C-alpha cells in the first residue's frame, strides 16, 4: 500500500488511516527529517521480527529508536534524568538527533529482552510529528538502508515502494528523503559522548 502525503501539510485523513494500520501491527516505511526508515508500533512483536529479518539483524543485538511525541513521552520509557539532560533534550529536540538514555523496565518489557539503554528521537518532520500526536504512543524506528554498496540510503519514495512493497505493509511518501542520518549522542555517562556525526551539526 502506498500513501502519498503533502510534505509540509500531511492530510489528516490519510494519517488516521496509517494510525489504524499501525495499531493492527502493520509495518511501514516512512519519512523522517533525516532518512526514510522502517517503523512499527511499540510493542509490535510481528513488526520487530519483520524488521530484524529484513535488515538481517542479530535478534539479541538489534537496537531500535523510539520515536516520541515529546520529552514527557520519552521520560515514560527511560530512567529519571537530571535537569542538565532535560535541558539538552529540550534544546536539540525536535531535530535530527538521536539521544541514548538509560532505559527503564518498560522498554525491556515491550521488546521482550533486557535493554539497559534506548535511543530516542523527536524528528522535525510534519508527517512524523502529526503521526506521533495521533498515535499518542511511541513507535519503533530504524533507518532504511539501500541495497547498494555505493548508495547508503534510498531517497525517492516511489523507488522505495517499487523495491520494498512486498516487504512492508505500507510506504508513506512525502517527497524526497535525505541521505544523512541523525547525529547520535550518548547521555548515559558522566559527559555527553558523540557516537555518530550526522545531520545535526550544531552539537556542542
């Protein structure tokens, strides 16, 4: 199934259709403010297993990012963080950043395995923001890599649909995607640690 939405003003009717499908354990490919990604509702055991198979991941080492509506939602899946961490999250989110935080028991419960940490994101993308608001619940996400040794990420949603329409339940197209992933910052230590330099360039 292919949904084409306006990049800046996604049609609410279509977004609600997507929400209904996600609540039925469906798997999507969708746009973020960085690259196109796989996504499924937390906790969708079916969606998680499908992503692990498609990306040929080790189930015991597979890591996913939680896409959240706001910092309050993030805090429901992490251990309590201090004011400094809150200020960092508030400063850089929404935006092209993934922050690694100490996970609480809810994450392990949802994923079916013990997880000490979890990556969290609030992408600055109209569709993703609207979807998060309508779901009122986090969804799992992991980048969609190209099956090409030269190109890291696919950017054309129509091409993505042609390649992956048999792999997922729906592809959401909102115009061309990016080809630079998010910047990853680990906040679980005494000092923030840059793990991957991505699209977010103003990290201090």
